[in-house]
């Protein structure tokens, strides 16, 4: 039943009041962290410990507030993109157009590595080309709202946009290349024998229901990732306070040409997510790591995670998995070297 006009107005006013409160509190985080570090805890200014503690006390609530706000907003946006609607958008498109749409839809749709197999089956049985499906599977975990929120909060909007742009480009290019290789025979046979799921959709929700879905998404996602956020910021605080700049510059700086492939090789088997890895990347950059090397490491951890690869083995044969890792890994390498050259 459509929401009444007074109900919509009350909802809008409540949202505006909460947003105003959010902005007020957010603006006080930096001075509050400073007062807690040196006024309440009485730490010595300029020491390794005080630098690490102030970093932790400022970045933790900052990231959590940003995460809560954006995840809520994306949760509302996701109510417009059901799995059935996503399949219909991608099915029947020209492959080149489909690659672009799939990569863009991967940013805003509520899918992660745990849903990789059912999504893959649903896309293939709905007639979505294999390459287009891979564009989606690369984009969805790599360029997600958690990664973008943390990059925006810990760096600035330019770095967040650069990451989003390069992540989407890798997804588009990887899907296009895999599509050109005609590797459909390397999908497990039982996938093609699966009957398509129902395309019936429930009635479109009203705004009260959409906002409720946003709150549910906020509760679920933030509730799951906050330990990774705290752990990642704690590691970043330790690096920020104690790791010498010369050491990190030598290990991951521009002069170390081998650092980009090493970062990708190390990142692929790691199990982490954006919430845990982005704060570490911030600390590495502050200590002299090159931007391209740090982003390549982050992309490898998020976009080529070991859990997703293991899950995809249920529907893909080893050769196609190897091609998937090789193509995406090569794209990440190129991005790493490009960023190191430009910045």
C-alpha cells in the first residue's frame, strides 16, 4: 500500500534531523581524538605511542560513521536491483554493452563471494554471455560500497574515484577478454542443465519498506565488518606510529620495480576484505609506499580472494579459473605500474 503524503514528509524530516546530527558529530571527531590522546591519556606529543593512539581514536569512529551512512544509502538503492531484474538487464544485450553494464551493476548490487555460485548459474541459464558474467563477478567484490567508503574517508574522493574507475575498467576488460577466448566448454556441464529460476517479482516496495531495507543492510553489513575495521585500523595505527618511513619506502616504494608483482602475488591468497585492508593501505602510504603498489595489493586481496576462487570451483573447471586469475591479475599489475608512473 502506497505511503501517505504526511508519512513521507515525517520520514523526510526525520532523515534530515538524523543527517544533521551525523554531520555535527563527524565534525568533532578530530579535536575529540586529540583531546583524548593528550588530555585524557596524557601521552607525550611526538612519541610513537601517541601518534599510533591518536590515529586509532580518530580513524575508528570516522570510518564507522561513514560506513553506517553509506551502507544505509546503498541498502536503499539496492531495493531497485533484485537478482531477477539484474539478469533481465544483462540478458540479450550486445556483449560489449553487457560488459559495461555488468561492471557498473556490480558496484550497487548486493552480491559478494558467498553468492557467486547461484549468481553465476542464474546469469548463465538466463542467457547472459560468459564474459559479461565475469565482468559482474569481478566488479561486485572489488568495487563495493565498503571499499569506496573507506577510501573516501581515509583518503579523499579523488582516490576513491580512481579506484572505482580502474576497478570497473579491469572488470570490463577481463570480461571482454574471457568472452573472446570462448571458454564456455570449461564451465561444469551441470550448470547448463540447470533450469532458469523464476522471473516473477514481488510488488515494488514503498519508501517505508525501502528505508527499512536500508536499516537492515546497515545492521547486517556493519555488524559483520566492524571487527575487520577495528583490526585493520589497529594494524594501521601500529604502522603509522612505529614503522620507519625509509623501510617502507624501500620495500614498497616506486624505486622497487618488483614490488607491484610481489604485492599481487601476496594479495591473491590472503583472506580479508575492504574493511580490514584499507586502513592498512592508508598507513603504508603514509610511510612511503607507492600508491600503485598499495592499490595493486588491495585489488588482489579484494578482487581475487581465495574464498571466492574456491567457491567458483563448483561451477568452473580449473583452466577457466586459471584464466580468470591470470587476466584479472594482469590488469591489476598494469594498474599498479600505471599509478606508480603517474603519481
